[in-house]
């Protein structure tokens, strides 16, 4: 999943990657900082290095492979992993003996033994700190035996063990004897939620989920029945749909979850097995033996990041996360410096990506006047039309140093290519991807009037775009290019049989040449972008999204269905950190209304919608008079929000003494806690049940927040929280701890045995079975507070009109849960706030800023170039069977009832080719992958006589 | 350089090239800002590039 992003940053014209470097100092003002960097030596020139790997192959020194967490070896000359960006090796001078072999072997002359530490300077307007985290080192927790017993590993090490590129090639083995384990235990909260030994009082937020994942994947890899047990205090699967994942592991995959505290891990010397001694909920001390123990280590800010913060003058909190305000989640204490990811606080990947976009929004907003002043643009010459010309194909065969040339007889392949039909020129290169070879290819295209190019080298995944750009740079259409992968799919796997490899390279080149002759030039449609934005929903998320866009200089129409702005936040008083929500809301509304780029349209109802990215048209009825307005806009941000669930449980709405957390918040705000003597809170009301399997994420902190207010105002009052798992993730764990210290009593219950609530002589009587005492407890309460979950706003009508996809709970579905948490599947449409899933106000603000950033990537351009790889229908031969309409995952093909034809709009077609594949009459063709262009390759292969 | 621009730079420095740093860089670069992406390691990718699969889809992290 991360590979395409690596390639994108690696190839982006406007991203300058500076590796092996650290910040020395930052001077100046927001908008104009001068940064001094220390560039550590790499000893291999990343510009010259082609990543062929000859240096490492000949390096005689064995070093510990830190990428695989020390579970295997690498050479002193190394690259971390095959997909690394930049794809350049480096020398680890701690282990290098300076023998000079790599320098002798490097054909690209990239080795620089005399490389030294340098300093360099940058001028930038904003700074984003995304310094990340490291796993907690459990060596000092001696009772766990890490570092002493070989089969006790950290979760980071276990990730590498499971990985196909890991030390055991993805085979499930334990380190001691490389035997497959039969029983594995995961111990949770190692380096988290503990202040005595490790000092990390916070919850790392991700370990429960990754432990569940590791257990599930381990079971998949195992050859027999693998027993997986996760020892935990609470299972914190609070993210969107995470509870479903946990239930799948528990109920379907049979992963065991044991509520316990682990006392010690001891090795049985004869077998290498490990005995885990633990205390269960009933207080009994038990022992169980496992073949392997995985320590679920928490996230921790590394020392280097603390130094970085010091150099920049950024305030950190007591755990060394960047100090931020609940209402400005990505702003640091220094103006113009922003933060995101785990350096901001413990969080998972979607949360980090969301915050990264939010930080980009904030950093960009400050520099909006200078947008485009530092960026580079490549001017491309006009394209020549070669449609009428006979194909003249140039074939460039790559040696890839000796990666290909050391196995395949490259001169023979080049000679052979010259004999193929339409081939007008052939050449071989040491490294076809190098910059000087690009210049040479351009020269040859012009000199020999080539109108097609074939490169026989490595993978199109990493290099196709670059070669296509070389074609464009000399006026040739980029789609007149074809690659043959004679390295990854040939020389690397047939290195022991060079003759066969050479023959296969010839076959692959023959196939590529055949297809090349069939390629057509394709024109990429250019569409204009309307720079106005439409934001649907005027709550905290919608308003922040609108402000984010307004600050970047874009006109925004902000729709709110109610008569006033504010949404659900109007019901809330304080964040758990003490942030005043009503004051914030008042200021926010004032800012939005005062902003000259934002038009607020209240009492608005969407009634019609059409268009595609860059060019949408939405009609709304406004106000009590239902005045119709039509808005043209380039992007959409959906922020329709969610509200509190109205409980059907525990006599709510029948007895005034049963209230929700929001109602309790009102009571505490108005009357305080002075007259409360006993309050019982019941968690997971309307969440984690049959009707709504998911966790509502916010209710545990809500309960803790209100419990703390009661206890602080009235220490005599008794507060009981009846819970299933306490999910005060991240830094909120401190508030949970504080509540316990102040005497709030937490009692766990199982869903099969929920509490009973009945009216009593004085107040209410709550009956609950206590796990520790194994007895029913009766608790009298003045107030029973239900921690009601969140429910998405009813958007049925809106979705009917705008065709947005929602999950069964009514939350909108993002384009990708991990990597695109703010994008909707349709291009130009973004999502934020509780419309995406339950979240805290701080998280909603971050996601709103993120949506503004994602939208800015569209709105900052005047036009968008669409990929030419789209599906085309031959309407004359189409029988209108509608198979394509039913098969398209993006709902692109439509039947035009007027014209009686199937239409595929190239502006929204993703080019996946599914319709072309399923069409029973073959009347749909995918540009660049037409049937003839594929079949000719097969014909060419068979013509060689297999 | 526009007159209203004054001394404002059109570039941003992102420190840390993990998934967060990369996403921030791509958003900014795709919004017409120039980005210097700085990392202390020889390779971008950060912690995510060291994971096997990711929850809740069990997709390969790489």
C-alpha cells in the first residue's frame, strides 16, 4: 500500500527528498524561515546509484539488519528494502572495513569513500514536524524476559517475522529453533498505560488492533491449529469498523482474549517454551505455557525528536508529544510550525494521514499569497501526429549494470530485436534509466524518426512514467511506449541458466515490439476546474473545512440544513482537556460569517445534483420560501455530522432520573454536582450490540469527563462507571487514571449480564454482577447516566440525489480506510467530521482541515488532465445487456434511455477494465489495453515456438 | 514574485518521511507549493514500511 506513495514522492517534481539529514537550526519568521541542515554522508552518490545492488552482492562484511529488527543479516553496503526510495544504496561505516570491493564493482561510479558531513540551508515559509515514533524498548522490564529468552519478541519483530520480505521469508517461525510455534501469547500495554516502570502513562492507541491483526495473520500462516491468546486489560478497538474486526478474530478465528495482568514470563530451558504467570479477573494466579510470546510494545517519541523540538523551540508535553490545543490540533507552540502523526500524539495510520493533510492545509494557508512561486513546471513541446506513419520502433535494451547483463546476453538480444518487424533502431545501455540515457533516447528518437519506443529493462511500476515523459519531451505521444521486464521477471529468477534467460529476454522483447506496433496515440482530455467549493453541513467540521478553503483563497458555499450554524457541538460544553466548546463555537461561527470568501446558506436542502470532478452543479432549496438556487462548484466536502443515540434501554424517556451523558453535561453546567450523591454511568448504550456492532469511540471519555467534573465539584459523591472495556485511548488515559485516583469506581460487566435499572424508594436501583467478587451488587443512584453512542445524521435523501455510498450504520464510506480516509470514492468529493464515523471534536477539526487540503489539490489547478486509459463502447454492436452497468465498481456506465445507448463518461472512468472484461460481445475496449494490443503479444510469444 | 507576496516563501519543509510526512508533502506539492522532505534515515517510508500487513483490511503494508 505504501509503495505507490513512495514512488509518488520519489518522482514528484516539487518534492525534494533530503535523506540522511537532520535539522541544525531554524531562524526567521513564519513565512520566511531559514533552516540549516546537517547532511550526514551516505558514501554512495544517490544520483549516480541506480540501485543495481552489485556493491552489496560483493561486500564481504556481515552486519545486523536493523530493517528486520536484527533477526537477520545484511551487508555493510546496503539498501533497507527493495522498494526503497530513493533507490540508492549506502555504506554503514560502523561495519565497513574499507576493502574497496564495492568501489571496484560499481559500474555507475557512485561510491564515494571520501564523502563527508556537510551543512546546507533552505528557505521555507512553513514547517511540518512529522518525526514519528519508535516502538518501546522492553529490555528494562526484566520480568518479561525480553533479550534473555529468544522466543520473547516485540510486536515490531513479529511484523518482520510475518513478512514475506522478513528474516524467515514469511514462514511462521520462532527465533530460537526456527520451529513453527503452536501457541503464541500477546501481552498488551508493554510500554503503555504504566507509569511505574516505563513512565508512559498514555495508551498507544494502536496495539490492540495490531495484536488482533498479528494473531489473525499468524493463524493464516500456520500449518496446523495455532492457538493465539491476547492478554489485555481492555481491548481498545475504537476506530471505524474496528470492533467488527475484533469480533471476527474472537468469534470466527478463535483468538482468545484474556483479561489479566501478567506477572512474569519464564523460559522452560529444555524446550524454549515460555510459561506466562498471570492474575485473572477473579484474582487467581494462573500459569499457561506458550511456544512464543509477543510483547505488544507501545509508541514512544524517540530522543532525536526531543532534540529536534528543543532546537526549534517547540513545547512538548510530559510524554514528549508535541503540545497542541484541542481546537488547533496541528499547530505547535511556535507560529508557522505544524505537526502531525504520532509526534502529535499516539494514533493509527488513517489518523496520521488525516492529520498530515490537516497540517498541509495549515502550512499552505499561511503561504497562500506565494502559492506557485517556488514550484517547477516542465514545458512540453507540441505533440506530433504520427497516426498515419508506419511504425518505426526503437528498442533500448538495458544491462542494468550487470543485473541483466551479467545473466542475459544483452548484445544478442539487441541484435535479435533489430530483426523484428518495424524495428528501426536498437541500442543497449548500461543503465537505461540514467539521466544521460534519457538524453540519448531523445536524440535517437529525433535522429531516426522513431514513432514507437520499447525499453527492455525492469518494472513498469517504477520506471514507465519516467520513460513516457522522455517520449513527451520530444513531442511523441506518451502512450506510444512499451516495456519488457527482462530483469525482475527474467534475469533475477533465471540467474543460474543464462542461455534460457537470454531466450526468454528475446521472447519478451518480441512480444513488446509486437504490441508497440499496435499502440495508438491517445489524447488526454483536459477539463477545466471551477474554483468554487461546496461544503455540506455547517457544524464544527463543515465550518473548519470552509475556513481552510477560504484561507487558501477559494470561494466556498457552506450549506446548513438548520436555520443556524453549529450542529451537534451546540449541545456540548467542554472537551475532556477543559477546552470551552461554546466559546470556540461562537468564535468559529463569527470567523465563518465574517470571511469574505465564504457564503453561508442556512435552511438549505439539496434537491438536484450533476457533474464530475472540477465541474459539479448542485441545486438547493433555501429557507422557508424554498427559493431555488443553483451552485456551480469544482469540489464537494461532505460534513453532515452525527448525533447522540436516543436510548431505548434502561427506562430512558420513562424516568427523568435516567439521562444521557449530553443531558448530564447540561445538568452539570447549569446546576453543578452539589446535590448529586450517587451517579451510575452505563457504557456502550446503543454501541457494541447487535443493532450497532461498532464502538462509538467518544463515550468512555465522555463518562470519564463528567465523572471527573462531579468528583472535583463534590468529592463526597459516589460515581460508578459500569463498562465493558474502558477505551480512553491516547493521552486521555491520564484522565481515566485521575478518575480512578479520585475514587470513581469502575465495574466491568459482560454483555450477557447487563446491569438492571429499576426505580427505588429513593432514586434508582442498579444491579450489576461484579467479576472480582462474583456477586451481584446493588447500587442506589440519584441519576443513571447512559453513555449513548453516536448515530449518523439521516442522509438518505441527500445520498439518493448525490449517489454517495454509506455503510450499514449510515456513515459515509471513504475511498480507502487506511490510505485515503478523507477522500470519497468519487473524485473531487471529500469527507470529514462525524459524517465519516464517531469522533471527538479535536479529531473532527483535524479531518475538516484535511478535507480542505485534499480539496485544495484540485482547486489550485485551473485544469485537470485526465488519464487517456478509459473504456470506450462500440455502440453500434452493443446489445445493451447492461452487464457493464452492473459490473462497474464506480457506477460509470449508464444506459441513456433517450439515445438508447450505453454511455461511459471518460471524465469519471477509472480505467480499471472490468467492463471490457465482462462485456459478452467484446464491444467495450480499454484504451492502451485493447484486445488486439494484448492478443498480439500472445501471438508473438507463440510465433517463437514454445 | 508578486508585490503582495513580500518575503513569503512558497516552500515548506516537512521533517520526517513516514506516511504522515509523505502525505503532507504530496498534498502541498499537489497544491503548488515546493516541498523539502527531510529524513534522518537513508530511505523514506518510516514505520509503515516496516509493517507486514495492516488492520482492518489485512492489506500488505508495502
